[in-house]
C-alpha cells in the first residue's frame, strides 16, 4: 500500500472527482484484497480529444493549473485484475474504467 504515496504516482484532478467516484473505485480495489490473494491495479492519466461539432476535427483541450502550468488530464483510467491462483477453479475478476476528471 505504501507504493501509492509517491509523487510519481499522483495526477492533478478535480477535488470532487477524487472524493467521489474515483475514491469509491479505489476503495473497491482495496476491498478486493480481502477476497483475492493477488490484485493488480494500473492507473493513469488520459488526454482524450473532443469534437466541437459533427464532422469537424477533434482537438485535445485541457486545463492547466498553477504557476508552472501543470496540465490536468481530461480523464483517468484504471485497469484491475484480481485472482487467487493457488485456489483451483477460483474466479478471476477483471475491470477497466475511464473516468472524466471534471464534472
């Protein structure tokens, strides 16, 4: 669990997102460790394009914050794989999520 508290493992996001759905998703990952012996989670930022009008080009637009103009990703992703390989016939749980960083 200590691996989650490094600066290399953080990304700027809206406080409502971090305290809302994203937080519930992270709690779900922790809960999986009670049910499975191995839980792997990969998370990261996404800069997804938007299309202003039908038939127009797509553009990547994102917020920048602070004096250093830190880019805020448009979305976050999380991929989860959980299993108990030492238990024959046990289920494998896999999930993938893309979550917007702003409301």
